[in-house]
């Protein structure tokens, strides 16, 4: 007697084929069904692509993401979400990896690339956004299932579900060093910075409160505002304010804060009368151009000019005063960027090594040396930079900075000025270099060259900070060659 639930053929009563039934030995086994991969969320897929590019080929997030968004046709809310997830995951990398390691049973280095990237992306959503945890887990697992490594989806699902068991503050308390015995280590985990950077900023801030250090570190997670510069002689700042819809900058006489929109769409920016330039960068270049100088004032030099923002402002200022600027850049493609930036200005660009550029010695009246550095003052602009830089980089950079300063001392005339600038507050790159400057250079007071700017630090040099001034963390020392 047959079961009431089956026909005599052995197939289900619904008439659907029995998917578990295989053919006889004369025919091949029936292939199991394949589940169609899910359609991944486009914003999260773009973020995953960005994380893969940063991890696998050392891409710069801020330079790579616009291309990814364009390729995927993302705009509006999708582009905003992709940007938030991409940059946020890059900034929080160390913190995310610590939590992932605590919730997984395999070292991160042994996981497939897409699994690593997906875990970081999912953990960021769970711990540092308002996205519901279940939605973050589900959408991230779908990304892996749709990838070329779908077998990793189960592991990603399991780890992310463990992460959802506690909030970020709880994970910090569980995993960070003890706050009493190692306050800097605890803070490094809490604000997701390498410990050596926390220590370096702590040293640079000096006798400040713990709150000031934490504010400086948290400022690295705040997207920087767009600052425009009105190039003097080409456009008035008030004209740029009207053309851009921005507001006048607090400190720079040429600066404008852009409150929204695409700066490249502003006609004055497109035709070179204005440019995008951080206000701190504007201030140090203006300080050199306006510092009192005795004697001739016709030849100016930018000794490490790429990508050309300061050379553009110096060229505009020099043009108003009958002076000319020589700009030196060692890297050919960056030298080309300088040439594009200074089009129409009295600036000659040399592709050469600033340590020996082949220019006449003792011939320049004003020299700007914006030296290559760790960039610790501009971490907010480069989301992945805090994890890419290593403490071992500092010694080589300091050597280069001192060699460039030696070159500047040879190239400036007696009585001429050298502005030594770094976009880093690291003491080895600032006070350390100036303390061992060539004996021909004397330090003069730079603080009065930034009128209206408060809290510039102790001594004769200037230190700007993102959390105090809203600028990049620029350091400035003004030096005069002895007569």
C-alpha cells in the first residue's frame, strides 16, 4: 500500500521532482541545485572595493574612492554611505582588527582578502554607525557570498554575530590596556590610533590636559572642511565668497570656507584664479611672503613644491610685487602637477632634487621649505595614513629634512629668509630639526606673522592644530641667514 502523501512514481505529491533522487548507474548523477548569489548593496560593495585596494596595493583612499564611485555610478545617498563606510573603516582599522581578532579563531593574516575586508567593513557598521546590527551582518555576508570566495561567508557571519554581543565601549574596556597603568595605550585603543602616534602627539602638546590630547586625536576622525584660496591679483576674496557661496576664513586674508558642493565646479577654481588649499597651508606661505626683509626682494624659491598649492599662492603674491618664484620638485609627475597649478603665474618649475637643485647659491631672498614628513598633522585627510606610517620612518625623514634645510641655507642670500614648514607636530621633525639647524641660520619670531591666530605654542615657532584652529597641523619656523 502506498503512502497517501506520494504517487506511485515516487515523486512528491506536489508534482515537483524529487531533488534528492539520482539517476541509475547508466546516467550521470543529477547536479545539485545552485543558489543564485545575492545582489550586494552597491554602496557597501564600493566600500569593500576601496578596502581591498588599500589593503592589497597600498592605494590612497581619498584618491581611489572617487574613481570607484564613478565606475559604479553612485551618487547622492549611496555615494555618501560608501564614503562614510570606506573612510571610517580605514581610520578605525586597528580598533576593528582588535575586536575581530577577539571574536575569531584564526589570525587575520591567515584569512582570504575578501574575508578580511568584509569583517572590517561589517565591524565598523556594527560598532561605529547607527546601522542596525542585524542589517550590517546580513548585508556584509551577502557581499562575501557574491564574491569569488563565497565559502568565507559562514566565518564572516559567525564573527560578526559575536561582535554584536557588545557595544564599542564594552569592547574597549575588555581589550584596551589598563587606563591607570597605561593611559596612552588605553587611549590609543579608544580613539583607534597607533600607540606611537598617541605618544608623539602627547609629547608635542606638552603640559596639556588629557582632554586636549584626546581632542587632538579625535579631530583626525573629523572630515576636513573644504578651504579655498583666492589668489591675490587674480580674484578678490569677496568675489570668491560671492562666486562660491562660501564664507570668509577666520585667519587667512585669502581664505574662504566652502560649505558644500563641488569646488571644481566653481569657475574661479576651474580657471586658476582660485584653488583648493588648506587654511594652514595658506598661513605659512603668507607668513613667508609678508615677513619683513631688508634688501632686494625679487627671487623666491619653493624648495619642495609638489603638488603646488603653496607655489601657486607664492606665485600670485610675487606677481603683485614684481618678484619671481622658482619651484623645485623631485618627482616628475608631481612636478607636472606644479606646472598645471601655477599656469599663468611667474613661477619656473624645476624637476630636481631639492638637496642639490643646481640653482645659484646665495641668490634667493625668500625660501620656502615645506619638507617631506610623516604627515601626522594631516591624518584627517588620509584615512589610512595612521596605519601606514611607522615609527621607523621618522629617522629617515629627519635626515632628509636636515639635508634640505642645509640646501636652503646655501641657496638663500645673507639677510634672506627661510620658512621651514612641516605638516607634522612630531618633535623630531620640528624642534629637533630646528635645534640642529645650520649655524648660518638664526631663528626669528614667527608668531607675529600670523595675525589674529591664538594659541600658537611656546617659543618663537608656530604650531597649528586641527582641533584648535581647524587647519592642518602645520609647523612653522622662520629663519634668517646671518649677514
